[in-house]
C-alpha cells in the first residue's frame, strides 16, 4: 500500500463521446418509413412500438427493431408454437360454432 502522504497515481482514460439516442418521435417516423414496403407486400402488423414491430404473413414472422442510433434491423423467423396453437384453437372454435348453428337451425326447423 502507498503511504497517505504519497500522491496516488491516476490512470487517464480517454473520454468517449456520449451516444445521443434518438427520441421516440424520431423513432416513430423511422419505423413508419421502414414498415411501408412490408405493408405494401401484404404483411400484417401484430405488435408495434416506437422502436420495434412484429409483422406476420402466412407462416412467417418479421421482427423490425430500431437501435438507439436509428438503424433498422430485420429478422425473419417461423411462427412461434403459441401462434400455431392459437391458429388451431381459432379454427376449432369456428368449426364448433358452425356445428352449433347448424344443430340449432335444424332443431328449430329452419333447415
């Protein structure tokens, strides 16, 4: 240990310039511009914030993320298991509703 009377050595570290992140208003404009071509191709927006968006079309997901410098990153993936099971449940409910409607109309003598 150094005695208290000795000056402590200092290590000078280079000062890095601070990164100025983009504001949410600017991010919203950049995200809207990045989404335009995908919406024209028929992608459907599932979730959207100022800095990210998830689109889906068929059996594919497209994630767009905006970093703090304003650069858009895209990543295309398959549907998640939750989305697959949700679609299956939706089809099952639709078929069940159709069968109930047919049974009621038959019982009431409409058909």
